[in-house]
């Protein structure tokens, strides 16, 4: 019996050395997933500051061939999100020259928040090349900066926080008489669900932005506990310009997203509270005037 088994495995070793795809353990060989280098179009996930503020990403396509291609659609599938991330051209098709990357904006769908999904991101690209009909390629999309996991975590943190309280910035801005500081108000409206036990979240700290900082004479509050069955409250925050270089306002993308470091349930992270349009304009005017007065 031992001799027979030895002969069987010896034969398998010889067979595998000739046919690498053969298997002697009864498990079928699985081909590795296609990589970008194997396909005519390479796909990578990225995100600009502007896209970050809009809960969107950039899908970067690179034509790896020497022939111009046209792209009519892109679909990313990730276990981190409940639906596919989709890009479609608003008019016509996208021209993709050889070896030249192009970045396409795509909105993020709602994430999966009640599990910890893992797995690769698959991209399906519909394209065509001259003198040939429509084609489709499926390839693993690279995410070298962990854009999708980071955004999924932040969106889930926001969803958990919203189940406890709605947190927004009031559109009004109260500018001090000397014009050097101003007050914005963080409005917190608890959300009570009948039949459920009160939930809590904690605002551990409020952080500055590329545009705004706290006033040393009136620091922002810390360690604030909010219960879902509590009354509405407002937190006045005295702000000052964080920078006064000429490009501070002109190039701003995320300076009016106020970061709250919070914990809610088992999650902890940074919740970004966006200033409404009216407040954003007033903040830009305030920073411009405050910096011009120096």
C-alpha cells in the first residue's frame, strides 16, 4: 500500500512538472484573476479633494495598447458597497489615446455597514477600437491609496451618527466687530426612534480645516455626549482664518468641511460636516476680509 501511494505521488510530481495546470489533490486549478497588464485597459481608483467633498471618486483608465480606444461605460464592483460604482458618458463616448490615462468622476453608492467585507475590486469596461465592434473587458481595479475602504468607513460612521442625531452647520455667520473672528453654530438635533433604547454618540473633539481654526481665546468644546432622546442643542464655535496666503480661498476644496472626531457604537472616526452653500460663501467673504485687514 505504501509503495502504491509513493508511486501515485511520484507520477503526480512528474505530471505537474510537464503540465503546471494539473492537480493531484482533487482540487481543480483556479486561474488567477486578470490583472491590468493582461488587458487593453488598466483601471485604478483615486480621489481628488474636490471629489472627496462630493462623496465621489475618480476612476482612472489607461489604454495599454498602441491603438486609440473609445469607452462607453465603466462599472466597478466592490464588496464594500451595496451597488456598483458606475460611470457613463454624458454625451457620445470617451476617447482614450494610447498610453494616456484619463480620470472619470463617479458617485459612491451606499456602503455595506453591518459586515466587514473583503475582496478585490472588479472593473468592467465597455469599449471599442477602430474597425472592430463593441467589446468588454473585466479586470481587477487597483486602489493603491485605499480610497474605497476609507470612504466606506466614513460613510458608515456618518450613517451610524445620523441614527442618533442630525448634525449640521447653521447658515448664519456672526462676524465680530473687529472682523478678525466669527461664530458658526453647530446644530445638533437628536433622533429618537419609538420602541428603541436611547442611543449615544460622543464628539471627542472638533478639528480645524485648511481654511478655519479655533480662536485661542475661545477654544472649541470637547467630549460632548449626545443622546438620541435629548433636546436639540447648538454649539457656538468661534473661528479665525487658518491661513492667509492668496490661494487660501481661491483654491479651497475642503476648507468648509468641519471635522468632528466622534465615537458611536463600535465605530470611531472623523465625521465631516459640510457648510451649506450660504454659509460657505459667507465664510469665504469672512476669511478674505479678515486676512486683508492684516
